[in-house]
């Protein structure tokens, strides 16, 4: 199928990569619809207090699971693009490193829980819930096969795996609701989600690529991967910190009931974050090719990507702001309705998440991984500081305001770095729709 011409965009790039992006978005849209519907059902079944208990361990272990991944997913994709002949060694080495990371995370999770209970307001969430979710760091090690599919532009197999996995997950959770299951079974179901996806990725790799038995561990390659991926790993930890710390602090200051309400806000607001990830993951090979072959095309593709991020995120934010009060009254029980105005604020953070995802690809392409690390750290510090000040005063609305401000600071931090200043200006042009009007009125 020939795509229609879109003024101002590179038609060849769109034709080549939009199909792969479409598969990724299809997977995410299907997963989104399933997860949102099931999420509504679970929240209403459990009520705000137990919903908070279910969501706390997911936020708590996010930092440790991010560390366990060692930043290898994105870096392995890049290495596979550069050295496809090393596929078996890259995948085998990355898998072993990630398995070690996942196992090493378990005692750290336990230690983190003890520290929280001793020095902060103790959470009501049982340690067993947190440890069960923590096992996801081990099962997610097998997601490394996704790097192969991304590097070979075969996102449809990721699509099949994610849709199937989420359908099975939905059936399990709905069955638990119909059988009036206790909360612990929903905790196990969340861990089981990662196991299903792991088996799915491995199945398609063996079916469409090659046998897993060919994977090899290479010690020197492992050192190379770790030496280059650690900034990405640290950045992933900081990303999870400033994206999840608000939920932990809500629980700390306000209790599990308010976290149960706030978690519905986060779920609805962040459900769209798959879009920039799907797009930038798919077009990353095109950006790398343009950087190598044509600097002008490279710059043009980056600007087009920023434009696209703003148009989509702005549309989502405007619509959500107006429909959130009605949506909450239709979807949730009355005890959750106070989340509607909070969602109307929180959803605007998505604009900076979309732009941040796009600019991250620029930083990776240029080798500025340390800058990515620094800006994420700055965002995390801002988020923590504002949450400390705003949550006691304004409750969960304060957490939403802190999130919005932190995401803005993290995304546009590159403006104050001389070598990335121009990219910051390009993002500002997209944010204020300057390039939109240039495309419309360009003759």
C-alpha cells in the first residue's frame, strides 16, 4: 500500500518505517485497551485501599528491575544494527548478564523494604507482595529477544506476543474477579504477565530466527556491553525513580487509599506513553542511517519527529482534560471520583514525555548518554523536592503538579548544555507549533 504524501516529511522514510511503527502501535493499542478495561474492573473490585496495596509493590520494585536490566536492551539493539553477524554472542551475553542482574536485585529489594520500614512511614503493603513482583526482574531478562526483532524491523512478532500475552493476562484477572479471589492472587497474576511475554518472545525467536542453543556467552563482549551500557542503566533507574517516586511518596504521606485513587490517574495518563516509545524505536534505524549518510536529512528527521510528538501529545492532553470528569463517573465507583481533576493536570506531562523520548534517540545517536543520565537525574531531584513540598499541602493534586514540572525540567535540560542547545531549540519550535505553521504555509 502506498502511503499518501504528507507535506514536509520524507516520504521514503515514512513509507519504509511507518509500517513497522504501525505494528508496534497496534500491539500497544491492543494491550492498552485490554489493560485499561481490566484495570477498571480490578480497581472497582478491590476498592481504593486494596488497589493502593496492589500498586505500591509495582512502583517500589521499578527501580530495582530497571537496574537489573543493566541498560542492555537499547544498547544491544544498537550493537545488532552495527554487527548483525554477532547476533548469537550479543543475545547470549546480554541474556546471561540480565539474568544475573535480576537475581542480584532480589536481596536489594528486601534491603530496600527494611530501610523504608525503619526510617520512613511504614507501608501497609506486605513484604511478600513486593518480593513476588520483584521476581519480574528475572523473567524480563528474556525480553532481550525483542532487541533482535527491533534491529531487523520485524515488530509484528512483538505485536503478536504482546496481544496474546495481554489477552491471557486479562482472562486470568477477570477469572479472579469472578471467583472473588483475594489480593495475593492478583499480585501473582502481575508476575505471571512477564512470564507469558518471555515465553512468547522466545517462541517467535526460535520460529523466525534461529535456535536459542546457538546463543553464546562471551566474557570480553560482556565487559564491552557493561562498559558502554552503564550510563543507560543508571538513566533507566533515574527514569523509574522520577516516574514512580510520586506513587511511593503518596503512600508515605497519604496512605494506601489515596495511592489507590492516584494509581488510576497514573494508569490513564501514562497509558499513552507507548506511542512515543513505539515510534522512536521503529524509526531509530532511519535516524542512524541519516546521521551516517546525510547530515541535513538527519536534522530534518529529528525535527519531524519532534513535531509529531507534540501534535499527538497535545491532542491527547486537550481531549483528556475535557472528558476526564465524565469518564471517571462512568468508569469508576464514587470513591475514585476525586481523581478526575488530578488526571486533567497529570496528562499534560505527556507532552514532555513524548518530546523526551524523541530527544533521547538524538542523545543516543550522538553518543551523549551521560547527558541523558544527568538530565534524568535533575528531573528526579526536582520531582522528589516538589513532592515533599506539594503532597502535604495539596494531596494527590500536588503529586500531579510535581510530575508535570519535573518532566518539563528533565526534557528541556538540554537547553543549557552548549552542545545540545540547538536540539533544545528545535524542540521548543515544535512545542510552540512554529514548525507546524512553517509546514502548512510552505510553498
